[in-house]
């Protein structure tokens, strides 16, 4: 499913116009981006939790050459689904 199809589905389920559904999706993604960039976390009960995980610097290996490389420290988003969502997708 692409973004347009998702907006169409949200529009149908919510009764919003496609333009309003797209604005809501943009507001959601912008807000989550700002929240996670600030290092905060977000819990959506019944769906998932999102948080920022710090990855420390480490040594890696280039698989094609076998050379050792330095991988710098970085931040990654940790996405953990709720038990309710886990049950829904496994039923």
C-alpha cells in the first residue's frame, strides 16, 4: 500500500475528505519526527511504542573486500508493537 492508497483508506474510514486525511497524516508524521528528533518517545496504546535507541560506535567489515571499517555512533528508531496488534496480525 502506498501513501495515496493509505490516505484513501483513512478518508473512507474516518469520513474525512481526502485533503483532510492527507493533512492529518502529514501532521502525524511531522509531529512524530519532531518528537523522536528531540529524543522523546511515543506510546500509542493498542498499537505500538516508538522510542529512540542510541547505537554506539563499532567496528564492521566490508563484506566484498573483507576490510575492517569504523561505523560511527548513531540514533535509530525502535518500534515495538503492542500485544493487541500482535494478536490481531497473528489470528
